[in-house]
């Protein structure tokens, strides 16, 4: 599974169509004043963008998925698909007005939307098509207006490539990956059933993200600075030098101002070997994620001699098993554990398992709330994400559908992110880092060593 920015993809040329979801003007009485508050992560992100725009420095903040459908797509059925999809997810029918504080939520009931098509001038050069799409996503997909999403299709005689771009305040990685299955399922239903009028006939019910946001906000109101979890966060930050941890290997290089971050993508293990790696990790008392953290920590020790590994990890904040829903259900958690250079894989993995223990509760504390209680700004320049995507609806069809995920470009001069994806085809890592040749060499070497270490685990 590839997770990249638009510059690294190719799209066969064809007829480009933009699909706009339209609703009544924001002043219309069908927009109901909604007392449910924004999630703290949403609110912080939106307010940051408002401030950045005042200085002309706001960056895009969208995620997207790309997948294929039939070449002779039926435009009426596809428009109904989009309409049903937006009705299905309340988060796509609600808007947080950013003209004041606190943010004011307004929400539309189902059945108040329509879908309009736009056909831009034909673009025959692939690179120009990609640049055009990226520019439209950058300018039209955001949290300060409604809707914060845009759908595009590129159709030719062989297939239709679908792009669904959504602002990050409305979605997370799992949510965006459920879109291909929902679109295919709804489209097929509208094509085969002339009297189907509701998505509720064919897709399971979903939870409401605005409900979740209010519940999370209410829970955050009850957190105090002397709570055990806050004290654990405070200890982690103090031991990290008073801030959230940076990538442990120095990257002493100047980044060209305004240059987008570099990125790369590596298949670590094929499906069979990934299964064996997972078995070895479980036999040692862990799982694939703790095994990957173990490899990262061991490689860090090889390069720097560091006696401890520290990073931030995103985790789902659902209290129960994740349910289908469009929303930003992710919090950040701190992880740290000791590295013994003489220890074998199993002993280091046991330390990683201990480092992960209890961090789910810490992830449920929104970083803006933590920053408020600790009275200091917090940013996480080093993040390691792991997603087991094998059970996501539609994942068995991703190869057939040519499914991939996309993100807007980042211009951060410091941030380093890793995204490990376990799919039905194997284990992959996508990573993004500051735009410098020194950083490129350091990260390439780091990932090459991780891959070699995963393959060196006994029984593989």
C-alpha cells in the first residue's frame, strides 16, 4: 500500500470531471445550530490554519484515496453514490464555523444535498493533469469552508480513476481507506436496483463523529494536571529534554526554504515473510508493531549508540473496536524503552512491549489539552504509525481496484514520519522527511537496515 503525495503518482490521461457536493447557503434555516463541540484536535487545527492564513503561510491539510472503477461509469449512478455517501456520514454534513471562538457547529439533515459536475478543459499531458488536480485539492479542500472535500474522476476507454480528497479534520487513515469499498458498493447497488433510494439498505449503520467529538471534549474537560496519565506524559516530556522527541539520528543539513519534503516507499516483507515475522514476534510476547519498534530501536543503537528509543505513535481513540465512520479518531501517544546493545531480539522486544503498555489511555488525551495543562506548546517532529489494513472493508479488492492513499505535500523543515502498513500483500513502509540530500541518505540507510533486521529474525 502506497501513501504518497501527488507528485509521485501517474494517472492515465482521460476526461477529467470534478464532482461538487452542494447544499443550501450557510444562512439557510436547514443548517441547524448544533451544540456538539468540535474535537480538540479539530479545533486546534482549524484555529492554527486561521492564524496561518493571516500571514499567508497556511499549508493544505488533506488526505485522499485513489481507486479505479469501470471505464463506462454511469454518471447518474455515480452522482447518487456521492449523495448517499455524504448522507451516510454525518461528519460530511456538518461544518465548524471559524469566524469566532468557540467554533460554532451547524449541521444539515440527510436529503439536503445535490451533486453537480464540472468538466474542466481537457488536459492531455499527465504531469499537467496531476498538477491541476493537486492545485484544486490544495485550494478547495480545507476546514474553513463547507464542504471540506472534493471528488474527481479521470475516465478513458480502459477505466475510471476516482480521487476522493478530504480535509484531515474530517478524516483519518482508516476512514479514508473505507471510501473505495463504500463507493463500489453504493454504485453497484444504484446500477442494479432501480428503486433503491437509501444507503441504509446495503451498508451497515455508522457511528456519528460529531457525537464522538462531544464525548471526547466532555471527557477532556474532566482531566486535571495532577491526573496519573498527565503525570506520565509530563515525565516522558521531561525525560525527552522538555519537548516531544526528535528523530534520534542527527540530520545536520540545511533545507531549502519552501521546498516540499522528500518521501520514499519500500516493501519490507512479502505476505509470506510478513506472516513469519508476525509469528516470531508473537512467540516472543509481542506483535508486529512492537517488533518493528524493536528493529528501529536496534538500528538506532547501531548508528548512534543510544541507550533509549523514544517516539510518538498515533492510536485509535475509540473506546470499543473501531466501527465504520468518517472522522478523525486518532490521538498521539508517547513510547520509550531502553536499548541494550548486547541483548537479542526477544529481550529488546520485551522492552518495547513494556514501553507500549498503557499508552492507549495516554492517546485519549488530546495534545491541545495536554499542552494547556502543561502550559507549553507541543509538536511531534518524529512519528511512527502502524496500521493493520487486512480487515478494512474492501481490502481484498485493493489490488484489482488499484487502491492507494495520498496526502498533501508537507513543507516542514524538521518533521520525520514513518507509516508502516500491513496488507494482504505484505508489510510496507512509507516515510517522509525534510528536503535535503543528507536527510535522504540517512533515512535510506535507516530503512535499509530495518529491512535487513526484519529478515534476520530467527525462523524467517
